[in-house]
C-alpha cells in the first residue's frame, strides 16, 4: 500500500491537502460573490410576469397579409413620388426646355439674318446674284424648319417662310397664273367624268365623257355640247363601242373605240354638224387592249386630208406607222415600225409629234428623231429644295418642229413646265395657287398668243373646261365664266392666228394618250 520511494507518500499527502484547502477557499469565495450579486438583484425593481396569448393560425396569416400589403403600398408610393419628381419636377426638366428654346431662337434669328442678306434695304440678291441667294434661301428654309420643330410658333414662322418661298420661286421662274371656267357639265350631266381633251380641226374643243361614253363637241359661244359619237351609235353598218382616244388629222377628228375601230368625224359647219364614217386600218383587230396613244402626221395639202397614222402598241414594242390610201379612204397596207429599235412602251402616258416624236414615258420626256432617241434631254427646274423632281403625264405645244416651247404637265407637283424643244432647256414653270389648281388635269392643249402675247392653256378636270393665260398674276383666282382673254383666244382659232389653217400649214396634227390627257401635236 505504500510507495517504495522514500517520502513519496508524505509529499503526495501534502499536495492533496493543499488542493483540498484551495478548493474549499474557492467555493467559499464563490458563494460569497454569488450572494452579493443576488442581493444586488433583489434591490432592483421587478415587473410582473405577463400573460401570453396564443393566436390561432388564421390570425397570424391575416397579420402577415396586412404587413405585406403595407410594404407593397409603401413601395408604390415611393415609386410614384420618384416618377413624379422625374417627369414634372424641378431642375431636371428645366435644363432641356431652356436648351430647346435657345436652339429654336438661334435658328429663327439665323433665318432672319439670311433673309436680310437677300432682301435687305436696297438689296435684291435674287436679281443680282442668284447663286448666292439660292444658298442663303436654302439655309433660311432649313433654319425655319428647325425653329418650328423646336417650338417657335407657326404664326411667327409663316411670314418668313413665305418670303423664302417667294424668293426661291423667283429664282426658278415660277409664275402664278389665273384660271377661268369656260364650260361646265356639272348641271347638265351631274355624274360626268371627262377623260380626254383635244383641239378639233374646226378650232373647237372635243372631249370624251366616260360616264355617258360619249364624244362631245363644245361650242364655247353658244355654251352648248353636241354629241359627235356615243357608244352603240350605228354608222357604216357597225355599232360604235366606247370611245377611248382622240386625234386630229387634217380636216378630220379621229376616234378610236374600245374594239379598236377607228372612226372619222368631218365637221360640215361651225355649228357642230358633220359626217361620221368608219376608217379601215390593216391589222387593227390585232392591236389588243394595251394601245397607249394614237397620232397623225399631215402629208401635203391639208385639203387632201392625207395623213399618216401612228399607234403606240406595247405588245409590239413599237410605234406602228400606217400610210394612207391614195384616196384617203383608209390604211390598207401593213404598218412599219417607226422606232429604229423595238423597246418597252408599257408606261407611255402621252405622245406629241411635230416632225419629231416626243413621249412621256414613266414620267420622263424623250424625243425621237428618225426613230432614234438620244442627244436631247429635258432639263428639270432644279427647285428640289421645295418640290420633288417632275413626273410628266401630258404634253402639248403650239410650235413647229424644234421651234418654240413644249409644255409638259407635272402631275405630282400640279404645275406646267415649259421646255425649249430645240435644246431641252428649262424655260418657265406655271402654277395655280387657288385650290385645287392643276391637281386633276386630264387633258390640255395650248394656243399661241398673237403679236407676242402669252400663250393660253386650255385644260379639263373631271367636270369642266378651263383656260389659263400663261402670264403672272398677283392675285390668281378662278372666275365663274369665260374671261375676255380666254374667249378671245378661243374665238381667234378659226380666223387664222394659231388656228386650224396655221396648224395645217405647219404640218401639225394631234395625238391622244389613253385615259389621262390629249396632246395635240404632229407625227412625221
């Protein structure tokens, strides 16, 4: 039981005694400290024990739902306030507004400065330096457009814009012309639908009305329309189909109907009486339904009434040329091709011939000399800063071959453009500023003025025959009846100036395109 090491048992016993004493001392100290803490706690105020309530599951769910809704409402309110501040509030919106107003004012002032350089006191750059005026006016137009987009009032821009347009129109030789109504079908034929106009061999206008399918001769003095041919009318053992095209050849008015039958109307007097007969044309039944225009060319003495017949036939890719019989009774021989090279003619809108052949083809003017195209090009007005380029659908001229002016109708821009026939140079352009102006021109011809007077344009819309003297007017307007100048011009035709006798002497006849307009001219 005892350790073999001397004094080991005594040392071990002493250590154990020390450990036991230390443990008792620690326990005593801890007990005293604990008692002191507990006494201090006993001195603190006490709260009674709360009674806990146990809520059912449904109540807890409702509480959570209400809390979620409250959070969502808070988020919505914060978002709405943020958006309101962004769009309507304060400093963020003020900056761009101020910038926009500043840019608009700068553009407006720049336009005024440009105009001041062009039309300042004692200055007229349009007259003295058109090229510089063109640049300044183009810039002024652009600046005014910018000012309008940035918020300058239209009432402030309009006066300056009118000055710019007036200046540009002067540079590009625009004339505003007046218009007079010479004849109206509105009361006699309420549903009238005029499609073709041509100057007849007796100096009277002839029209086709699509609604009644009738050709009428218009007596402007008597204010009377006389039937020349209507659908179903019998002559030479044949009933006429719907009239489609008109042309003038020598003493005759030619009418092509929907069945490609060619009719000849020869006036007997100045009151609208005459004789109607059928003209035999070799191969006419094979033309089909795509004929685009017909025309004639007077050969020799007008009293002999011998003239070539020309037919624009897209299916043949040719302008068919027919030579008359010796007695003028018809065209018994097969045609020859006028064009040196066959070509597509599907988009031909108008034909005019004065010894050369002019076509309005796809909106572009082309001239053929001896069947060949080339060496001639119609110049455009050049005012593309205001208007798009021209698209021509009708042609007419009162002059001889390569002499005088060719008048072309630019449909999209509702204007007439005068082109030098010899060179193709642009000369003038004409507009009617009173609505509807020339938006619905369906046929036209021109009579030259006497002794240097301006020419007179005769034209139709869907219901009326009208005229415009091609000279500028300060206050263009449409008058309810014939004007003195228009009546005088129309009445002057039989007497000789620009009338049938002069036309025959010049070797001119007339041509009619399909549907849109009639174009008097001559065919070689």
